[in-house]
C-alpha cells in the first residue's frame, strides 16, 4: 500500500480522527475565539504553519508564530484564536 503524503496547502481536511488522536489541516480565519472545550481520551498538538494563533490552555494564554507548536493533554480545557490573516 502506498504511503500517502499530505500537504497543508491543498489537503484542508481531517486526516485521521480517532478517540485517542486527531490529525487535521484546518484553515482558521481571524475572528472571535471559539468555545472553550476539551477531549476526554486524547490530547492535541497544534502546529502553526502560517500567521499567528493565540491559545488559551486552562489559565495560560500564549501566542504562537509560524513553525511553533502547542500541545494539550486529555481533559485540558483549551481554545484557539487566529490572530493574523492567512496569506
């Protein structure tokens, strides 16, 4: 079976969604924050590819630039808010 390689510039989709792990390439436009949420079984790792994104995890707020990431653990309340428009 061939290995599928995903490209974040073209594959704006869910790559894998399972209770313990999620992989997707979302394109998030600047706007109001989403809702605070958590996942019971799996954590998340966000890798910022373009623009800037502000993350609130539990009570810590941090802004990440392209090439940086932010992990969360299961049951950690978090919200992601894009802060710069995509090019």
